[in-house]
């Protein structure tokens, strides 16, 4: 399940007030999410949560649920 904080971060990076996103949502289903916006979304998530994603991790992302799982993994390792 996508956290409210991740959803808000994504929507702010795309300049959307609201949009329904869930684990299975892909970028092409979200208005205004293109390749440049994708970079902005990743940068916004990294900044908001204080994590860094590797290029292979970002390239492997297919759905928003993948981003949530990657973020959860990074936050878990950050806390150790």
C-alpha cells in the first residue's frame, strides 16, 4: 500500500493536487508524468525521505508499488 506521505511527495513533484495512485499504478497512467518528471519524482522522494537510490534500482521500477518497496527497504537499512 502506498503511504500517504509518498503519494503526497509524488503528486507535489508532478504538480497535481490529487490523483488516485496505488501499488499497480504506472507512470503513464498519471497525467504529466513523463521521463523528465520521473527524474523529478525520484529526486523529490530522495530529498523528502533522506535516502539515495542507485541507478539500477531506479531503472528496475515499473509501478508505484515498486517505488514504495524500494523506499521501505532504504528506510529500514537507514535505521540500522
